[in-house]
């Protein structure tokens, strides 16, 4: 049995968007924090903060972004799963929805968007797509 914490993280965001929540909270990990920072820098969420719950466990709080009552995130999809890893070379990385969205990749230089990976001419594992 494996636990897909990144998949759970994306599901919490997806459910928060569907429920029109202003913020969602997930257990902290460095990978989730880096993904959240990328989502913030690309304009998909308003802000990210680290908090602690009553048991002193770190939590990651994401403040979701809405424009005119509609969520900025239309779809967030897990691509590479623990059971089936998806890798792309620099040449085969495709734009998401004609460049409106982004793919998040983990590379040998850390997490980055598909746009930055193509600019640096490096490939990696495609974690998810967001648009």
C-alpha cells in the first residue's frame, strides 16, 4: 500500500475550489511547499503560509484565488503517480492549454514549471498540470 501525499494535496486544492473556500490547510512537506510557491508565482493562488496545529504539527495554509467569483484554477490534474511515473525530455514538454496553464516538473535542478524547464533545456518527471 502506498500513500500519494502529492495526489492528496492536489485533491484538497480541487475540493477547496469546488466548495468555493477562501483557504485550505494540508499537512506540511517541503515538496508541497515548493509546489504551492510555484502556484503562487504563476498566479493560481493568492498566498501560502506555514502554521502549526494544536499538536505543534506544521501545516501549510493555501489562500485560493478567485476572479469575479470564479476560481483561477479551472483544473488541477496529477500526471505522474507512485504506480506510474511520467517523464518528459526537454524537447517533448508541451504547453498546457496553449500556454494558459503550466505543468510542474521535478528535475535535477529542483521543481519548476514547464516554461522554465524548456528555457533551461532540461526534462524531468511531470508532477501535475494546472490551468
